C-alpha cells in the first residue's frame, strides 16, 4: 500500500533536517502500538519539488515550496 500526500505551500522555511521531524510526527500519529520499536516495514520518502525540481528551491536556512510539495 502507498499513501501519497499533497502538501500546501509552506508558510515558513522548511529546515534541511525536516525528515527527522517528519518521522517523529508520523510516530506520534500512529500512537502506542504493539509493534512500536520493532522492525519497520515502511519508509518515509523525500519531499518532491526539492532543489532538483522546478517548484522547490533552496533558500537561506532551508527549503521553500511556494507551490506545495
């Protein structure tokens, strides 16, 4: 199963280390469960629209996604 999320444009700079924050938020949404801290059979991808794509750009202190990601 794959889940794809479309995110709205950011209102503040997305820090370069956002994946750690994204993983923490994901675990918080899952809540306590029987397999917490067990083997992970999922992965969290990178935001599309980053510096290699036309709608995201590197700015001072992080990334900007004016059209969303």
